[in-house]
C-alpha cells in the first residue's frame, strides 16, 4: 500500500499483515487505521524519517530486567538535564 503524508503530500510504501495480533500501542499512531500491523514502513519523529522492517515476532516473555533501570543509573533533575542539553 502507498500512504501519503497530510503535511507535505509525500508518499511512502507501507506493508501490513493481518497474520498476527499485537496490542494497539505496538502500532505507530499515524498508522493506527491502516487495517493491520505494519511490518515495513517509514517512521516519523521530530522531522526525521527512519525505515523500519520487522524481521521477527515472538510470543516469548522478555527476560527479567529487560525493561528495568540499571542499578548504576545516575538520577538527575530536570534542571540538570536541561543544562546538559543547553535548554534554558
């Protein structure tokens, strides 16, 4: 399928499948109404594009700790983060 951006009318190829069911949060919001799960598409973020190709899907459970914060993580304040990013 070919999709067109509303902002600049550019077109992009989009491949979808209905062979698997995924939670809605797994689908980028701008593709939520395409009628399936995108397996090859262009992602958009902060004016940049990235080509995404899903090569495998698994029902396996993620290993413990996959989504946890490591113990050596340095916690900083929003002010510190802004200073590191030169945001004022």
